[in-house]
C-alpha cells in the first residue's frame, strides 16, 4: 500500500478481520499482530510459520482519481500456491460502504475455497454502512492507533485526531465511540480524574455513537469501563463488556478489557481463559501478557505474576506496567524493599496517579516519611 493509501489498507484489514472472526472453524490473527508484519521483509512462509497459519490474505490498494483499486490474493502457504484472487474498482465517495462491500466479496470468494459452509455461519450484525467522509475516516484510524499505545501523550493526541474526525463528519458513529473509549481508558489508567463531569462527557459521546451506529462495539466497552470505574458497578460493567464482545468477537482489545473486568469481579479462571484467547489471536501482544499477570495478581498468585513480568522485561526492559505489577506483587508478599526497587525503576517524570500511589504506599510501609510526604505533595498538586 502506498503511504497515502495507508489508512485504506488499515481499514480494510480491520473490517476483514472482524468479519472473518464471525466464521466458524477459522482462527483469525488479530489486527495488532497483522500490523506487526505490515512492512516486514519476511516471506509469507516465514510469517505463516511463526504464527501457525495455513492461509494468508495479501493484497494491494491504490487510488486513481475518485476510485479505489484493490487487488486481493488468498495464498496457501504450505505449498506457496495462490488459490484465489480478485480485483475491485470502487468509487471512493463512501469509504465505509466500499470497504464493507469489498470485504463481503472477499469472504464470499475465499469461502468457496476454504469451506463451503463458511458463508452460512457469518454473523449477521455489522456496522452501519453509513456514508463516511474519507478524511474523517483517516483521522479516526490515526486516533485509534494512538489510543492503542495507552500512554498519556498518545491519549491526548488521539483526542485531537478523533475530535477533528467528528468535526469533519458529525454523523460518524464510531469516531464518537472511539473518543469515549479513549477518554475512559485515559482516566482509568490514572491520567485524569474519574468524576461526574468526565462521566457526562463520555455518556454524550456514547449516545451519539449509538445513535449513528447502534452496533459500535467501542461504545459498549466504553460503557462497561464507565460503569466499573465511575459508577462502581462491576456486574453491570460485565454485561456491557459481554455485549461489546458479541458485536466484535475477534477484537483483542475488547476481549482484554472484558477479561480485566471479570478478573476484578473475582471470576479468575474465566478471566484467564479469555486473556489467553487474546494471546492466541495476538501472539505478539505485550498487553495480553501483561493482562495475564494482572489477573494472577488479582487472585493473589504473586509469584506467578512476578515470573510472567520478569520474563516480559527480558523482551521489553522499559515496560512500565511490568515494573508496576512486580512492585504490587512484592507488596502483596510484604516484601517492601523489593517492591521499592521495582517501582523506583520507573522514571520519576512519570506522574501517573496509580504509580505515585504505589510509591507512597511502599514508602509508608518502610517508614520513609519524608519520601511519603514528597509523593503526597505531588499527588495533591495533580
């Protein structure tokens, strides 16, 4: 895909993965892992072997005047044979409808070669085929990509892109849903206050999202997190999370959030099963590995949580959440010197309220009153 058509490739990949996930008997690799190989020099065979795949869909996208040109191939990687191919030329004026229609045609095409029953098992519910401004869609994809980094700077940038997307196309439901998701995640991760003002802002975005796209899964997972972190009703949160998964069963991020909610509800085994499912869909996901450690932390299995995060630090030595989880786990074991060692490995410039709270707790347990008061002053200023 040429750089200027990058967002079209991302959009088609996203929709295809969602629809393929509605087919029975297929294991579909997540968008995050797919994007990991976006500009790789690895061969299709190498990619397939590393992920345990039998088939790979590849293609190219170009724009020409007001048209989009899409070439798609289905490859059997076992014998490196192309078993299906097709070419599409569509008007670009209704980007969501174009990508939905092309993805439907692709699925019908490949189903004839993979399994004659696949097309009969498709989930009938899908996003509304609304007319979305191409520039608004491009900004939406950029905003979502930034939000997925889950740090305070990226959350702020994502908000700007998503707000601009809505400004350009005020009827784009998923942009409102994504903006709500961005807002509650940012607050839940300790970067802003969880208060009634924030809740009203989130609810407004969700209401618009569901008005223009009643099946937007991001809207329902936003409601789930809002009910958990602001309304403190985890049972209701779990119901909304289940609804979000129903509308997009292959969405790794939504499955992760559902698993977190179930873990915090004390349904540990179900939560772990769901988190391991996300790792199966997204083998390169650091956040899934982090999620498994968090759930073990919830169930007081501190040694397992520490081991999992120490292994992750061998791959990503600066991964902040790994240091944080290990510190929490050592605190759970009343090993506060070790807890301090790991929480102090996080840069002092990191002003996340959850990390500051853990530092203050450890200082208090160690009797370091001066350091505790310094942390309390920082928290008060925030």
